[in-house]
C-alpha cells in the first residue's frame, strides 16, 4: 500500500469565494466518496496565504515574516492524506476533486507512517496549524548535516508529540516524484513535477496543535530544518468561521 | 464639581479639551475594550461613540472632573449594549465569559456576566496599552500592517488620515487594516505582553515601528500633508507612553530621547527653497532648547541603568550635537567613541560610514579617508550614494580636487533629482572651478 498526499492548490481565494467552497455540494460529494471507503485518511481546508507566517533561523537569530514561504500566483488551500495502492489511483481521486475548477492538485507520496486513525480530538482552546517544511532546491546536505537533521527531527517529533503540540506529520518525496493534476475544460492534464517551480519546495509537513501563534512559532523554531530551510505556519480553516 | 458651562465659546473650548483628552485616552480605552471583548472593531467603534457623546454633552453639561473615566464608562456601556443586542448573542456571551478576567462561571445570567466583565468602579481602569502595542507590532504581521494598526488603535488616527500620511488611497489603507485584524484573529496572534524570554526581541520590534513612524514624518518634505509631518509627534507621544509602561527598559528611553533631539532641530532643518540644511550650517538659535533639555533628562535616566543599546547610543550622539552651542565646538572625539560602540553592537556598514565621518572631524580627513576606503573595499555599501559623497568630501578637504570631482560624479550618478542632487552638483562645481 502506498500512502500518498494530495495538496489542493488554488488561486488565493477571496473571503467570499471561500465561503462558497465550504458549502460546495461537489466537495461534500468528493468527501463522501473518499472518507467512508478509507481512501481519505485525513485532511483540512486551510486559511488563505494572507494568514500565513514563515519562520526561519539564521546565525542563531529567529526571523519571523508575514506571508507564505513563496509568493506564487497559486497558493496551497488545503490538503488530504490518501491511502492508495499506487500513484495512478491517487491521481484518479485527485482528478475528481472540485478544486480543479479553479486550480491544481499536486500529489506526492508520503515517506513516513500514515496519521493515527482516528485523529485525536482537538483539545479545547487550541488552534491547528499546517506546518510546511520547505527546503531550497539547490540545498546541499553533507552526510553530517543529514545525520544532524535526522537525529534532530526524531528528537523534535518525540518532544512535540509528548507535549501534544504535534498531531502527526511526514516527510514527503521530492518534487521530482510529484504529479500535478489540472483541468482544462473537459480535458484532464496530468504533468510530472510540482504545481509551482519555486526556489524552495515542500519537503515535509506536520500538523500542529497549539494555544496560539506564539506557541506554534516556538515549536517551529525548534525544528532542525528552521536552520536550513523555511517553515510556513498556515492556520486550519475552522468550521464555525464564515 | 464640574466646570460650569461657558457662555459663548463653550463648543470651541470643549472641542479643544476633547482633542487633548482624545490624544491621552483613545489608546487606553481601545486597549481596555479589546482586552475585555476580544473584538477590535467593536472596541474602536465604542471608543468613537464615547468621544462623540463627549462632544455632544460637555459643552452644555461641562467637562467632567475625570474625563478619562467618564469616557471609559460610556464606551464600555456602549459595548455591553451592542453585545447584548448582537445577533449571535448566546455564542457571544459564552465567548465573553471565556474572556472574563476573574473566573466567571456560567453565562446564563447576562447581567452577572457583564458586571464581572466590566467592574463597576470607574477609578481603577488598568492601562492595557502594553498588550495592545505588542500585539500591533507582532512580527507575524507585515511592517505596513503594524504601522497602520499602531496609528489607528493607539494614536487614534482615522483610516483616511493614515492613508494620507502614507500617500495611499483610503480603500487601500482600509483593506490593510481589515487584513491585519483578520490575521490576528485567524492566525491566533495572542493579545498579550510577550513572556520575559521573548521581551527583548519583541521590544526592539516595537521600537523599530515607532522609529519608522518618526522617520516617515521627519523626512516628509515641505508642502506635504500635515498629518504626515505630525507622524513625528505621534511617534514621540507613543514612545512617551511606552517609557511610562516600561520604566525599567532603557532602550525605550533611548529612542524617546533620540526622537526628541531630532525634533528639537525642526525649525532650522529646512531653508526657504525646501532644501535640507546640513547640521554644521543650521542656525542653532532656532533649536528648541527646552526640548533639548527634556531629551537630555530622558537620556540621563536611560544611561543610569548602565545597559547601553543602539538607541541610547544614537541618542547620545544626537545629544552631542544638540548640546554644542556652535558647530565648531562639537565634541567629535566623543562622537567617534560612541560610534565605535554602536558599530560593535550593530555591525552596520552605515554606522561604519558615519563613524568614519566623525573620525575625520576628530582626527583629520586623512584618517577618515583611510576608513572610508576600507569600507569601500569591503563592498558592503555598493550603490549607496553617501559612501561616494563622503569620500568626495574628504578628498575635497584634503585638496585632492581631481579625485574629489570623480567621487562627486560617482555620487551624482546614484542620486535622483532633488536637494541631495543640488547639493552634490554645487560641490562638484566648486572642485572643478
């Protein structure tokens, strides 16, 4: 069984359009097809990139900036974790997603274990964030770096899981293993590669559960990749919000 | 005992009082209402309503003995009113109960909740502005958003005024403010003073916003909007508030002193053509001596903490200039030493350049030139016209006219039309006569 991840990407939708998406019948239909059958393990719509915060650590200094990790025309709008026998099947499910009316879906295999099922109930008084771990395409990792990052990440995962600050997460395959699905009228277009050619690419993700953004920033700052890459914190779209 | 109503100029003099009270109380009221209700828009609107009420009633009823408390009472009653009659009442009240400070239990009794939410005694209205200013200046927001939100909630400028001050259409500024508040709500930016561990970094973030505000106003050329130039006063006011709220933090006093020293020279800075007059050429009789004295006192208080920082050092440098009765008696060796410290602290190449200028004044242009050449070689300030202009000036003073001319031309290539261009062109003409 191959676990793949689906990233819904759409042009940055306005507040009003977002409202339309929430209640879209076709989205509900897609979820109804994929969740009960066990294909769709977990997912969520995310707040737009104007609510994103990016963090990195350089020469021991924490740098926090407003906005997503890359200013692309299309921005990540949501995600789903699918369990499929292979990429082709995942792409097939992606092709039915209503997001394709306005954007693209990038599919990439997960490298680590799937999320715990069912996902633990969100704790009262917390916010959930998608933390995108991004790395420069030209990033050269020495074996020493690799080891440091590997051990550091294991330690980080252990600590954050223990604190209840991390719900689950995974590294994902590189952009060369990605497939992007778009729709052009009735035609389906499946291309190799990520949805956007950015200098930095997503190398992994974690779902965080924190009291507020300051805690999320602290959690992100402690990740070993903060030193080498960028971490974007995107709040989950809360169901009760308009 | 309130002031009896005045006969003819009641409205005008009341307006004056209200304007003064507005400056002192707006931020305080907005901060308190945001703390209690968690609703930024509601807070601003209720504060606005309270001031409207003041303008309506004080001319006839007289100015109350404690205007701030009067306004706070009116504003919070308005907030309670609106929350009670809001459309999602029940949910809102649960939300309010969650925000209530003293462990309120059960939102069932509306009156009970709102009484606990807003304690009845008017006198002790705690100053919540520190929470507000740190939230407005949170690094997760863009600089433009931080500046706009600070001006709106703490200085009470209207959206239109802020738009004019930053030379953008009102709709742009309105969107900017809406986005900023949305980010705070959706990204979960907490409304609080940061914990002690984060305080140093977050405080310098706040000071950076205030200094940016000041510089926007200070560098505003003649003939621009008054509201833009008065950003200086807003920045000084806010820094003053911050010194009261953070009395143990010397950098806050350092920034205040720095701004006050700069502002003391306002009258002498610009000539009839609107060109900047350099420090050595300014008519020092026009400098505001009272402001200088005040700035010096603030700086002395900061130094007493024995914890120097970049703003304190810059203020000390500004102080050296401000306290020299003529340009010729400026204590350049002291200034050079202060720049040494500032350079060590910041590693900034611009500071390094300013230091070279001070050293040239203290030890002669040849020594200064050596430092400038070092800086040039490092490549740190490429395309920075002041580097070439400084080199040109030192060469000119050393009598190396041809080399000076070349450097002036270099500087001119980097500078658009305007006062700087006119100044450099004049100098170039001098060395090529």
